[in-house]
C-alpha cells in the first residue's frame, strides 16, 4: 500500500484524490487476489472431480467386464483360487491347472467387492484387460498370470501418481517405474492402484481426493499407512501380491494393522526409479519399496521375481545381487536379540505379549534368545530421524501442499510445520520443563539450519549406524525380534502419535531390512491390562496411545523381524521361522 501511495504522490495529485485512488487500487488488488483464490479452488475442485469420475468409470467398466466373463464361463469357482498362496497359484498357472483369465477375473471381482467396503482403490488399470491377453499367449515369467496391486505413488504410464495431492493430478507418468516394468516382464499383471495418505508422510490412509481407507477387520479402525490401500486390499482378500513403499514403517504398519506380511528391504536392494516421493533428495532416512502379501513365501517370490537381470540393467544403481535361496532355506539355529521395550514408546499389552509368546516358541525350537536394547533411542528419534526427514524446516512439504486443502486426519501433525521458526523454537524452550518429548518435537521440525549442519547430521547418522552394528556384534546376534505397532488405531490418532514410530522408523534410519508377520489377535485380557497402561513417560502421548488402540479385541497383532544391511534373505528366513512356529502352535 505504501508503494501505491508513493507512486500516486509522484503524479502530484492532491492528497484527497491520491487517497481515493489508493483505496481503489488496493480494493482492486484485494478483489483480484480473491478472484484468483476462487479460481484456484475451482480448478482444484474440477481436478478432484475428474479423478473421482475416472475412478468410478474404471470401477464400473471393470464390473461389467467381470459380469460378462462370468456369464460366458458359468462354471468358474473363485473361492479355491482366492484361497491359494502366491506360490500355489503360480504353480497351478504354470502347470496349466488354472487359466490366467480365471485368476484375473476372480481377483478383479474380489477387489471390486473389497473396495466397496474399504475404499482402498484409487484406480482400476483398464489396460490390464489387454495385458491379460498378451500374458495368456506367452506363458513366461516367475509371476506368469498373477494380478498385482500397486501403491498410487508408483509411476505407471498414462496414470497419475498424485501422492494424494490435488496439485499433482492431471500429470500422467510418461513411463512405468522400473519395478512395474520388471513385474510385467515377469508375467505379472498390474491391475489396480491403491490409496495412500495425503503427502505420504503419515501412517493413516486418507486424502481429499479419494477419502479414508478402512480396516478389513473392523470398519471403525484405520488400515494404517502410508501403504494403507495395499494393506486393506490384501487383508480383505482382493490381491495376492502388492507393492508399497516405506520411510518410517509405511509397509510394516498397514501390514500389522491389516493382518498381513510386509517387507522393507535394505535401501537400494530394489529400484527406486519411478517411485514418487514428497521428499526427493532427502538422504538421512531412506525410503524403499517392498512387497506385501498374506504369507512370507509370497513376499519371497515377489523379491525373487524383481531381483533379476532385467532390473539390474534397467537401473544400474541397484547392486546386481540375485536372491540367495540357500540363506532363505537354511535351518541353522539362530542367535536372536529380542526387545520388549525400546525405552521410548512402551508397547501396548498386546504388543508385549506377542513378542513374549514368539520368544518362547523360538526358544522351544532351539534358537538362542538374548536381551537387546536400542542405543540412544530418544536422540535417534529427534536428532536423526525427524530432524533428518524435515531438515529443511518443512519447507519442501509446505511447498508441495500449496493449493491443497489439508486432509482432516493430518491436521494435528502438519499444522505445527507451518509455524515460523522463531515460534517453533520458543515453544520448544517453553515446553522443556513440562514435556521433554513435546520440546524435542518442536525443536526437530525447525530443521538443521544450514548445509554445514546437514553434513554434520549425515555424519551423525553414519556414526549411529556403525555404533548399532558394533552392538549387534558385541552381542553376537544374527537377527532381532521386536514389537510391532498395533493393534489398528481408531480414526484421527495417527497424526497425533508420531512418537510410536520409534518402533519402526529406527530401522529406516539404520538401513536394516525389516518385516512384519501376524502372530496373534488382541485378547480380552490385553484390553483389561490396557486400562492400566501408563507408558514410559505417562505423558500426553502415552495417554493418546492408550485411546488410539482401545476397542481392539480380536484385531490382528504382529511382531517385527530385523537383520543387518544386505541380509534381506536372512530377515525373510527369520520371518518364515516365526510364521511356521506360530502356525504349528495353533494346531
């Protein structure tokens, strides 16, 4: 406004005329800003509606195709097909006992049914109907004839990868991600894209475009995230193999919440090309892609299919290391570290019980179990993980969110990101005597402040990784058994409880492969014990966790299995051991 006044005074107008013109210009400017805001809102609304219409049209066309196929093949029985594990399904397809068409339409029909209840799909890939014809004629690849589901942030040619952001709609990918291309080469048929939270940096599964995904075991609970659409679809029986991504537990948490297996490999074991991130270039806590399925053998087959020459040639930055079957199939007794409480987030009663029961089974099977405690967990959480992911003081995230309405499930987590740095630092200072975790949280979202500080932070991460590896070697452990976040939360708690990510995010920081295996369900005794839960700090976050998991009786519980970097096959072998022992104990 002062600039306008100076300009008009330069025209030598009298003060009254200048004041009138100043007011008129400012009013016009305000009107223009309002018009632009309304226009942006209208454009966003149209983009969202277009995406929703595209989804509805795809679902309708897929439903018509399924009805037509069933009409022309009245003898098809989908139930036995849907009950098969991935290895059983691939064997039946390769031996000609099943046709790719019967498998494809069985899963397409089931996916449409599951989506009606859970809202887990963002788009049916209609080109999959054409790909089915090509696959059926070739009969090639480890995943010949297998329909696979894909998280929405994977690039698939001619489809959006919005990451739940309205501003990233109408920007279809020009080519497939490397993983999708390799899956197709191995005979798989990507047939559906699945839902995720807005901007990915959350472990719920809701965004303004496609809405909230629900849990297959209880519609009043979240499916988890960020690969929550995958977790819900596979947990609901609509997919036999899916692919998600994980930066702080985004494969493992929905795996746990939805009662399925999920595996986060060593970063760079699988190609990242074409898997979209909100934070490209962030190096402190690497994200990675991985498989999700109902059982461990299915995860293994997914890994075997991807770890092939085709992937290594498409992305030469991936070490050309094929899957080592010998390590996976080994029966050598293991020396296993076990962790009940990381000293930061006390596990819920059902989490602790699940670890103790699996520990007992492993000891009975002849393995050696030794106590383990993570190093400097509070320091790792705030100084290395949160400060590393938000090293720019949240600037990149805020920029990505411009022009987007913030999803309600994210608001408690994201609103502080918008605070100016001086306010974040002031709140951190004021909270220190009252809430140490609250103080650390505000301090960490200030970022690192400079390039020099970022380099120091990267160096600190490397040092922490080596310290942890030294601790493993001191204890002489092969693998680690630890609690997994669960059971599935009530809605609107995930964004208030980033503290629990100490159980999962630590292994992204460390670059250790980690996976989840469902092992039990929440009991009435767990629920009764939860009433007395205090947590390690008995603070705001501990009280919230108690509320988040309340009413979980009957919901699935998992444990987490971990190995050292590049020991992915050993991690999967440990997961398989747990899975088998649990199955035997139930019998």
